[in-house]
């Protein structure tokens, strides 16, 4: 599975153990400088496994998402068809509906797989379904479920999720053979326990893993997973229109530092400090790391050339987006006058490679968060 080195138990933050930063970097300004702002790289959350379970709920960003608030585009009829089908599933799983009895006629629990591009509303629909089902629904990204297995163990994870009527898996993806085998078994055991499944992805089930590992060697597992789902295509255009916003212009470093200093709960770090920190924090704890953070400000923004570092950054962006945390990106010589601070984060090879959909999703989301951050500066949106 794609993850940072395991650090599940966690240790309290110990800023004194970090190497001294260059003057003006992160949250350690020289005497007489601007007010000190804490650094994201100094936060080391302690996350018990029970919290990982408690956090399997729809993200804050989609707290108001409901089927009634989804605006199906008449130019893409598949959107309305998916809404109608999910409403049927919701009626079947809604609180008060009895689960199948021991001697009832065998009928498989529903399993829906929504395939579509970025920004067509798949997550809105998935969270809408989870909201109808309520506390009997578990909701998380694919990465969060694989992290849960790593924290609890496989059987304990199955036992915990089997108490739910519905398990929602956002951003379903297979990054390596371990994910493939584990996920195939997990889905099988949950289905055998009459747990309904609903997933979103940017890739059709039969094409999962392509370009990332030798998927043909695991074709049986992939086909078994695909066979469990009713696949529904969600066509459309990115409602965020991120084709423009992924070119968000960087901000002057002094503006970024000023806004961070003025906002309670903000963090201020050089990008390299955050990338190094993410190496030592398990991705399952990225969300907890943001518990009290209201703004993430990054200086020294530059292209991330190491694939593992870039993938960890993608996970962080997802958790920022879930929590509606604005982002400020400061310009740096490394951008060399580039118009797009966000677009410059990932190399051209990455944007063409097997993880390109992850990176484009991150650019879409980070572009949105960067515009939220720009609004806090009083400057015009791009």
C-alpha cells in the first residue's frame, strides 16, 4: 500500500528535536520579527485506533450535501439516472428498514460503483447516500480504509465495519498488489455479512491498477471486485472549473506571512519542512494533524520531484479539502516566474504517469483551497 513509514502509535510533538530552521522560515522567526506562527511540521498527533473508526463519517466539506441539493446537468442524463438509483438504495437502507432475516430469501446487498471525472459530483452523491443512512453508514476514502486495516488488523476491521449497513468508499483506487488482495478480501467478507457498498472512482473497476503495477498478474482479484459492483457512469464537466484555478498565481511571501500571523489557528511552514514531516507521520493521522488548523500557509513552493513525497502531499490535500482549510502559497525562485503555483507542484512526468488522476484531483482541490486562501488576503481571485 502507498503510505509513509508506519507511525500509528504516535508521539507528542517535540519541536526541540527538529533542526534549526533558516531565519524567517516557518514558525521560528528571529527576535523582533513578526509574531510567531506555529508550524504544521511541529504537530505530531497521537491517534488511537478507536478514533480512526470514529472518523469514518462524511467530511465537513460535504456536511450539507443531499440528493435534493445535487443539480443534475440536463446535458448529461447519466447524472439524473445515478441520483434516481441512489435514492432507491437509500430507501432500502434508511433507518427503520429491517435487515434481511436469517431465513429470508437470499438477495445480495446493493453495491454501487460511480465512475466519472473530477468535479462531476460523485462525492456529493456518495455523502448524500451516507447522510440518509445516518450512523449506520461508514464513510471514508480508500486510503483511510487501508490505513484502518493497518491499525486494527484485518479481522478487527471486518468485525467493526460489519456492524454498519453501508460502507462508502470514496476515491477507490489500487496502488499496489497488497491493496488489491486486501481490498478484494475485505469487500468479499463485508458482502457476505450483508453490508451494502458504495464507491466512487475516476477509473472503471476493470482498469484499476493500470500503469501502477503489473495489474494483469492480479486480474482475478480485480475482476472479482468489479463483479461485485453495479457500475454507473457519472458524466459531466468539473463544476469547479479548475482548468483555470489550477493556475493560481503564487502570493508574495510577506503577504503570506502577514495573513498567517493575523489568523488564529494558522500554520506557516516552508514546503520542504512539511514534505519532510509527512515522511514521519502515518497518512492515517494527517486528518488529526489538522484538528485545530484554520489555515495552512506554505513558503518556498517548488516542484515536488520525488513520487512518494508527491503522493503523501496528495493525501494531505485531500484531508485539507475535507475540512475546508484554506491554503496560502508563497512565490519562490524555484517557480521561476510560473503563473501557476499549484500546477507547478507536480512534474510533467507525474501528470502523465500511472498516478496522474490522483495528481489532477489534488490540483483541482488545492486550486480551490488556494482561492479560499487568496480571499483572506483581500486580493482578487484568479
